C-alpha cells in the first residue's frame, strides 16, 4: 500500500509553487507523511516568508533555514529533527545551483570557482545531508534526489550542471551501497525539463521543452505532480527492493536516438 502515515519526511528545495520539491511535498503530504521543510535563507527573509506561506496548508512540523553550503545550518536542521521527531524516514534532496554565466556558451569557459560552487551545492550537498540523516534513519529510510539527462549525455548549455549531475548520480550509488545495510535506500529521479526558477537559468530552456514535446514518446513534458508521484513511490514500501537507481520521469524522452 502506498501509505506514508507515521513517516517523517524532510523536503529541501522549495522556492516557489513551480519548484519540483513543491510537487513532491504535496504528494508526500497526500500519502500521509508528516513534513519538515527547509528553505534557502536570504538577508531580507523574502524566501522564508514566501515558502512559509506556500507550505502552510501542508502543516509542516519542522521549518528550518538550510543553506547547504553552511555546515552549521545543516547540523542545526537535523538537531531540530532529532528533538522534534526523534527519527527520520524520508529525505528529499531537490536543490541545485550554478551561476547563469556557466549555463550557456562554451563549456571550456567554466571557471574554477563556478565549477567548485556548482559541484558543492548540487552534488556534495547530497553527501552532507545523507551523513546528517544517517544516524536518524534508525528504522530504515528512503533518500531521493533529482537529476537530469544532461548528467549522462551532452545537452547544449547544461555545461557544468551536467558534471554536477554525473557526480550526483554516482553519489547515489556509493550512498546506496553504504546505507543499504541499515535498510536506507537511495535513488534519483531524472526528470524531464520543467519550467522553474532553476531551469530558467539554463540557456534555451524553452527550446528544450519544445523539443521534448515533439520527440518524447508521450509527446509532452512532465509535471511537478508526476515527479512527486514517482518520489512518493520511491519513499514507500512499494519500492522496497529498489536502491541505487536512476528512475527516468521524462515522458520517455531518454530512450530516443533522434
Ligand atoms: P527550483 O529553483 O524551484 O529549486 C531549486 C532549489 O535549490 C531552490 O529552492 C533553491 O532555494 C535551492 N538552492 C539553491 N542553492 C541552495 C543552497 N546553497 N542551499 C540550499 N538550497 C539551495 O528549481 P527546480 O527545477 O525545482 O530544481 C530542483 C531540482 O530538480 C534540482 O536539483 C534540479 O537540477 C532538478 N531538476 C530540474 C529539472 C527542471 O527542468 N526543472 C529537470 C531535472 C532535474
């Protein structure tokens, strides 16, 4: 049964109502999970206000600032979870960042700083969040991250983010191998292109979406809700034998040669 009643789920990466993490949070909530939400804090507190208002209907019992480049914020988030919940069952890693300059033009122009920042935020953060979650996943668990086809094939303009996604997908395998002995599963969803804040920074994203609509077997792109449904499956006992995998939720686009 797809029933997450009694499960505690931490969802990262909600920026607004277009965020893939928002689609996931809604579907986890619908399946009965109790939610914790983190947001990226900014100086004026705008993100906090926006995300707080958005998620209110889902009654999150944990709501924490968590910039994944700040170890103290990660530690404090998981300390709050330990105090309030005592355990964690589900971790949704749904965040990424690369500077706009790095997401168009020649890949060889990627700066050292841009490369390091993209890999730190978009890939290493899965390792640091999983490490913090590990001692709290005492009754098994499920960790799900979001990746994209540009991590296994060359997609114009995706550039350094493709390298970050390749590293992220390998993180999934190493983490799955390590955490499997405590019945913690680690999987990735490779989503088709969706218009969001993050994807709007990738040069030519609208052309990419149009191309997928023409070529994908289902002749369309996917929605946040469809990704949310797949994530909910990966967090439920229905997927109890699945770990270390990349599940494509992309209307079938990845199977096409032309
Ligand atoms: P989004 O802009 O809604 O979400 C990105 C999130 O990353 C935001 O909430 C932002 O606050 C967060 N973030 C950035 N830097 C951070 C930091 N230092 N600490 C904490 N959080 C930080 O965009 P999205 O498209 O929903 O992206 C979510 C995930 O889905 C990303 O990993 C993205 O690569 C992946 N993805 C997106 C698409 C797409 O087409 N939109 C396709 C496949 C995979």
